[in-house]
């Protein structure tokens, strides 16, 4: 206690690390040292550098590995990792010693424990700003795990806040200033966090920050527009959050929608022209199937193209045979799964499947 209050970080670091190393099998000592690291050094960057010199990152990882079945050790280790990860050199040392995989495994084994999940997400939030960590976390499928814990702990504001932050970090290439394509599950998790915690400015800001980062990729914008409640949610978020991320997302969604509606009109005319001009030519089936695959971003064009394929299949036996070769029933079943919320696509895909039978 005296060392903590006096700020004697060098001495404290040596004592803590020596204690953990000398008593590696003692659960109580490991727990005490981890708690001290997370509490005593969370406000001191200078102290963190002393911990790294004393090889605290090694002892933290050893404790996680040795006491992998102890919930409390995993919780406190994650809190200690968060404290250390604010320092660049400490963060790099932790990452290169395999801490990302340890946190992921601890979280995946204990989805239901809200305290462990909170600490794990805090640590992942700090680690995931590093490109090396993001590469590792992608390999261990941490995004899938985060979506699951956000669904499991949907009412926990801290988990929703940090979950959105980590998902945002995982989708952004900071150096290239680019966003990657995210799954609909990721978008659904962030939109759900926004909707459930719409009265909490901190969660709202984190969710809107994530959505704004996602929106730098056009594919994500198009997928986000499929959420019918997204515009009213973001309009409400603008009144709650102090940041301008919600406004930025709304603006980009509106521009994207206008541009796509114009493009859909052009594609609609092209498809009609294609069918009218080449309805009797066998090659038209391949062209329309290729058109379908190129325009999965558009719900309207997907429905219209599926309808056109059904008409071609009923027009001539040769067309139907070519279509069966180009577009299988499993392909159509995938479309049914991906576009499960769109009635038009569901109807047209099922009609086409019936046509094949």
C-alpha cells in the first residue's frame, strides 16, 4: 500500500514480478499481484514501462495459462493487460507473447460471465488498435465471439460500448484509412446496441462511431440500409450523442440510397432490353445469371432478375437446362438465407426452385 501511494513504481514492479515468478502455483499471490497491477498502474504510463522492464507481461501470460480454469485469474489478468496495453511497448510485448489468443479463449469459454467478458473486451479494445493484434484476432475469429457476447449480454452497457469499439477497430485499416466489408451479423450487433441503449450517450457514441467507420465501405452502407429502423435510430442518436458520427452516417446513407436508386433504374432498363433482344438466344441465360451475381447489393434487381430467369426457364427447355447448369438449387437456397427478410426475393427464389422440379 505504501509503495502504491508513494509512486515507487520501479520497486513495486520488481516486487510484483518476483512474487509472481517465485509463487507461480499460488493462486492467492497471483490474484493479489494481478489486482495490484491493474489498479496501481492504470493511471501511470511511467510505471507501465517499469513493469515491462520487470517482464510483468510474461508473468501475466503465465498466470493466465497456468490458472486457465480460474475465472478470477482470467478476469484480473485481462484487467492487468488493459492497464499495460496503454503503453506502446507493453502492448507490442503482450501481443508477441500470444496474449490475443489467451483472451479470446478465456472469453469464448466463459460467455456467460459478464465480469470476465467486460474485462476481456476492455483488453481487446486496447490491443485492437494495433495492426499486428488485429491480424491475430482475425485468425482466431474474435469478431464472431464478440457478436455472440454482445447478443448474450445485450443489456450490459459496458459490454455493448466496448464490443462496438472492438468491432470498429477490427474493420478499419488505420494506415490505409480504409474499412473492410463486415458481415450482416456485425452490423446487426451494433444496430442492436444502439437501439437497446438509445438513452445512454456513451453506448450511442460508440455504436455511431463504429457505424461511421463501417460506412467508408460502400458494401457496408448498402447492407446497413436494409435495416428498416436505421434512419429513425440515427436521427434519435443525433439528439443523444455529442459527436457528429450519427449525422455523418445519415448523410452517407442518403447519398448512397440516391445513387443506388438512379443506378437501379439504369439496370432495370438494361435487363428489360437484354430479355427483349435475346430471349430466344441460349446465351441470354448465362448473361442474366451473371447479371444476378453482379447485383446482389440491390434487393430490387435481385427480385427482378430472379423473375426474369424464371420466365426464361419456362420459355424453352434449352434455357432451363442451361440455367440448371449455371444456377443450382443450393445457390438459390443460399439466396433465401442471405435475403431472408425480403419478401420479393423470397417469393421469386422459391418460384424458381419450383420451376426446376
